[in-house]
C-alpha cells in the first residue's frame, strides 16, 4: 500500500517523519526497500545531479524527467516534486498549469513551492484543483540571487514573521511544511503552532520530521560538509576505490576473468576450425551471442522491470 497525504498528516505528534530526496529509478527502488515513507524530487538535483551552481537554471522539464524515473520504480513512498524557479511565480494560473504537468506527466503525488505569503495565491489555486502542496520556508534556495548566498534565516524579529508565514501557508492549504536553515528554537515554535507536520533541514530536532539530500546522507561528495549534514555512509570513497580497482584490473588483464566470458560450446564452431575470416568476424558473433543470451535472460528474469534493462 502506498503512503498518502492523510497518513503523513496523521503522523504529527505521534511518529517522526523521515523524508529523503530521490532523483532516479535505482535510488527510488533502494529507498523503497529501506522503507522511506516520503520522497522529495528536489530541485537540488540541479546541484547534485546536473552540476549547476544553484537551483535557478532548473526547468519544469528537468523535474518531470527525474520524477518520472522515480515513479517508474513504483515506490510505496509519497512522492513530492519541487516546482522549479519561475514555474509558479508568474501567476496562480501558470502555477496550476506547472503543477498539473508535474503530477499528470510524472505520476507523482504532490508538489512543493518555496516562499510564504508571496506563494500563497499560487498554493491556494493548486490545492483547489486537487493537487496536494508542501510549503517551504526559511532558506529558500531559489532566492539565492536576492539573498546573496545561503544565510541562516529567521533570526531575531524575522522569527515572528516566519511564524506568521507558516500560518498563511497552512491556511492556503499546505499539508506539510519544510523549514530550512532556521534556528532550532524558531522551528520548534512553528512546529508547536502548526497543525500540519513540519519537516526540518538544518532546523533542529524540534520538527515533526527531517529531510536530507540523499547524496549528503551517503557521503557522495567528501568536500560538502555543512553543519546540518550527517553522513550515514561514505559511498563516494567506495565508488572511487571500486572504479580505481576496475581500471587497474583492466590494465593488468585481470578483468574479465574466464568466469566473465562467454564460450561457444556448440560442436561446429571450435577454435581449431575457425578460419582467419571467421576470426575477423568474431565481434559480430560476440554481439549475436550477447543478444541471444540477453533474450534468454529476459525470459527467465523474475523482475519484469529489471528485465527491460538486461
Ligand atoms: O531541493 C531540495 O532538495 C530541497 C530540500 C533541501 C528541502 O528543497
């Protein structure tokens, strides 16, 4: 059974809510095995997948492309997709059009919009059309140009304003609220005041749940180590070591070993009868053998979705 917005809302005050970003099919399958109830196809994919400096260049098409891959794994998680910069700010009508494209074309469950009062009209319009919306307050990375970086938000008097904006977003119909890079006391105040769950990132333990970028949790980039990130693994190092080992074995002729090779076991074609011309066409034969093996494997695979790739 798949997680619903209702399930997530009911967790407030009962169970902490773990959320992770997810950008592709394979990760979607793995996180599903781990029992992650809530995915965010974040526009952070602009940084960690596409290599942009900020999330500003991310397009609606990027988001739909990645969300579709995530959904093809058929996760049980509720899947939220970020609305990218300028896909919702121009007008509520444009926002609904963008949100509609995301859920219709990718099959995802909900959208997330950055901003408080400035995004409320768009949120209202999307919610009225029947699309669940997640709000996002505090540090809103799409405003990096205006903010001049990624500073802590909600300090001092700003905190009261953020509290008010949280109320506005709940009123506009959000079922969940992300709080990014705000003082933990403020996040705890918002969490206590809101009747919808809050999900923190760099917002302390007082939130109803937490979200992390999957690349950060896995330690894929050893150079990225802000205070709010905890690395639960060091997969970046593992990948570098594995790739280096592979290169060494190819160079040394150790890989592929005989157990990785295919042999022609039919009685007609043996190495002693092979002519130079048939040797010249060996690559054609190898391709044919591989195609035949692939077909056989496809037929015997247990998982049909995996079979497509073999
Ligand atoms: O895009 C993203 O990954 C996010 C999280 C940081 C909340 O918006």
